[in-house]
């Protein structure tokens, strides 16, 4: 049962929401502001909304004919592990749970700015593939995911903890946001054929094989330059420990091993993000 739900929820992608919460909390702690209760609530809310977005994405990809049994790597619906109706209902329930926690944090911590930040994040999550607009299919998914999982979650977490926007949180969110877009881009490189047959566009399909790989290298390697900008040697040293994983990913992308590239990129998000967080903590 647990394995089935890990497949349905795409648990391999969870570092994309959990790492930004850790990073935003560390940035706030450098200002002397940290609450374990707020951390746990934010952690749960981020995981709920991310899982809801994954389910909604799977539901609409299946309904729109993007995911088919013969080609889809997202197996929740095509293998009948859950019905479409149950998937949509679960997604809406998780969205509602995440929203409830968000409202609690707005009230408890007196941060009304979290309302518009959260509302924008929810919109980016829902309209990714839902409704007629579905910005993922218009080659805008990379931009939306960058803001949703980078600046929004990291800055939002720091706002919850410190009760104010912290410029350092916005800056620290950029390298993690780029890596998280790398997960999406690897997924889109894998799905070029299916997306093209369904007449949908992503950056991977527009750029072609060579251009898509070069963009992936940029997304994976640029974050290491950001480690040099935090005014301490600790982020540089610790982030460098994840470099072998980044080199491995670049080799996999060069060979076109895209199915394995997606979860392996999520692994780099976890490793790099936690090492960056540790580096910022030690440099405080």
C-alpha cells in the first residue's frame, strides 16, 4: 500500500518542496528567528500542496491524452493504481489541508503578506496543467516552477519564521530554484515525444535535443557559482561535496538516459540544498 502511494504521489520529487523549507528556515535563523512549531507546520503544508500539485498534474496529463500506458513514466493512472476521480478528490483535499495550515500561520504569526504569496503559489500549482490555459503546455512550466518552488517557498518560509521578508532568502532561493527546474526539464526531455504527439510545447521540445541538454547543464551547474556569493567559505566547501552527483547527471543527460535522470536530479536537489543550508548555518 505504501509503495503504491509513493508512486501515485511521485514521492521522489518531494525534495523540491521540503528543501526550500529547510533553506528558508536556516536563513531566518541567521536573523535569530526560528520556531520548531512553525517549521513543522510549514513542512507539512509544503508537502501537502506539492503532493496535491503532482496529483492534479497527473490527472490533467491523463485526461488531456499526454500520459498513455505505452509511454508514460508517471504510472499512477495509466496502471490503474487509483481512479481519476479519487485522484482529483485527493488533490483537492491536500490543497485544502495546505491552505488551512497557511491561514493558521497567517493568523498566528500576523503575516498578512503570506496570503497573497500563498494564493499565487496555489495558482501556479493548480493552473500548471488545469483548465484551458495550462501554462505547462505553453512552454511556461519552467518559469512557473522556478518561482513556485524557489523564491515563493524559501521567502515564504523565512517570512513565517522572521515575520518579515528577508532579501537573503530571495537570493538563496535562486540556486535551489534552478536545480528544481532541472527536475522538470529532465522530465520534459524524457517526454518530448508524448508532448509533441499531444501537440503541447515545452522548452525541451522547442530547443531540440542539443539545446535542451545545454539548458539542463546550465540549470545543474550554475548553482555552484551562487555558492561563492554568500560571503563565507562554508557554502562553497559543503556544496562542492555534491559536485560528483552533478557530474554524474551531466553524463546521464549526454547519453540521453532521461528516465533515470529525473529522480537522480531530485536527489541532487536534496543533497545540494541541505549542504547549502548547512553552509549558511555554519557561516552565521
